[in-house]
C-alpha cells in the first residue's frame, strides 16, 4: 500500500456506495422535523443539516455552532451546500456548522416588527393585515426552537441568525431587542422601507443604548435601479451607511454592495450568505504558507479568533491529522518537528480523540522516542478499546 493511499485511509472515513447513498439521503442534505409552538399556536416545520463529521462515530465529543436560517424552504439546500463547501479542505474558511432552516407559514406576520398595511409601493395592501408578529416569532425561536435544537444536537453556544429581504427584518429586530440570543447576524438586502423605515429608527435608539457583548453584523445590498415597483429612496443602502457611521464599538460591522450588472435582489442571496459567513469567521482560513512553512502561527491565529468570537475555535481534527501525516510520510522527506506540532495540536484541541493520540504516537515512533510513543499509544487504547488489536501489535514492536 502506498503512503498516499495509507494517508487517505487514516485521514478520512471510507463508506461503501450503499452507505454513501444512505448518508446523502439522511445526513448530508438534512432532515425535516416538526416542533409544536405554544407561542405561535402551531406546528412549525424545521430542516436540520448536520456536518459530515457529525456522523463519523468516533468524535461525539465535538460540538458545533449553529446557523438559524429563515426562508428555509427556499434556501436550505443551496445554503447548506455553501456551508459544507466553505468548511471543507485544509483551507476551510469557516468552521463546520449545524444549519437549522425555519420554514415560513405567514412570512409577513412573523417577519414584521410592527403592524402596517403600507406595502413597498406606498399603498395599502391586504397582504399585510396580519403584520406585526415578529416579537412572538422571536419568542418561539428563543424559548422553544433554540432549546429544542440544543437538547437534540451537539451544539456549542455560538449562534448565527440569517434572513433575506423581508425576513431580514426579524434578524435586525432580534439584535435590537434580544441581542443575547445570537452572536452574529447576516442580513441580505432587507426590506428597509417597511413601516416608514422603522428599522432605521429602532437602530438609532439601539446605538445609543447598547452596552452588551461583542456581536458581528453583516448587511448586504445591491445597486438599486429605480423603477415603478421599488421606492425612490434606497433605504437599505441608507441604513448601511448610517449603521457604519454610528454603530457602537462593541458591534463589528461588515457590508457589501453588489453591482447591478453582476447581481440583483433575486440573485444575490447565496453569494451574499457566503460573503457574510466569511466576514463573521474572518481569520479562520489558513493560507498555504502558514500550513506548510509556519504552522505555529496557526495556533496564535485561532487563539485570536476564539477571543473575538467568545468560544474556542480550532481547525477540524481530520484536516490537522492530514497535515501531520503529510509531514510524516508524504512530504519529500519527513519533517518530524512539523508533524509533531500538528499531532500535538490535535491532542490539545481533541484530548478525547483516540485518533489524535494514535497520530502523535506514530510521530514519536518515527522520531525514535519509544517512551513517548508507548505513552501515547496507551492513551489511544484507553479512549478506543475497539482498536485494541492494532494498537497492541504496535506496542509490542516498541517494547521488544
């Protein structure tokens, strides 16, 4: 067996075709669940995406941040694909995440922070008769949905709230009224025109009063082409400019305005979601010069990122494991120091992982440090007794 094939087997789980198809159906795309809401007096449908590593079976000690996504029935498939893409490979731009898509039953009622009958045209519209339900909708999310997700899945406390167009309104309303629920907010070309730009008025009050923990906010929009449907005033761009100028220091603010020649309101959602996630988790991506020439800088980078986000962030275990074996076996010639760095880093971040300790043992074995190799093999055996025959065989070689 070549070292390259061996590395592949060590770094990534292997499934049969039937297993892979089953996992695509059950896991990689997501599951549809129903939750009873007393606040909304209704059954609410949600869709849940779990990252691929959630199901590896050997890492039930890992907990994941969560994205709560509005308009789930529209965006769940494409947005979860974006999360999977951005969190994969050795230069992952974001951590692996759980995504919870919330479907819309009464989109205007649940999204609107105030009651108004005035539509985007400036005239009364019957569709808004039930508007003004955002507070109740957010209570459902805070007291029913979030506890349900936290009890059912391995989540960590970091949460992101994302909304598009009209569902961008409750995302900002959540920041202004309940900033303790979420840590970051992705607002995609939201309906700033609503109720005579009431969100801008609420933002001004919030800026004056907010003294809470650091939060990240990303808002996007697109060049507005004036026509008979849209209001003459570009309220979303005006909101972004005022937010940038006046937001408090404990709010990190990023924004993007797309050219109308590249995107419009209907096409920008996916790319904006990706840009928003990259903004929130800026500093997560590792460049090749760091990975292969100066790996110790990675530890400092993730320490700074953890301080900013408020929870411990570190690279995926399988990716660090790959880099360790790269320098141990695949590299032109072994670089034991770099291999040891990566394997030690994995045991620091994943101390309950038998695979992390097994990798570190192999590095010490290659270095010729039998005592430390034996110590690490024994630790791996304690954590994963099912690997007993393989580990005992290698221990026997060292102890002879």
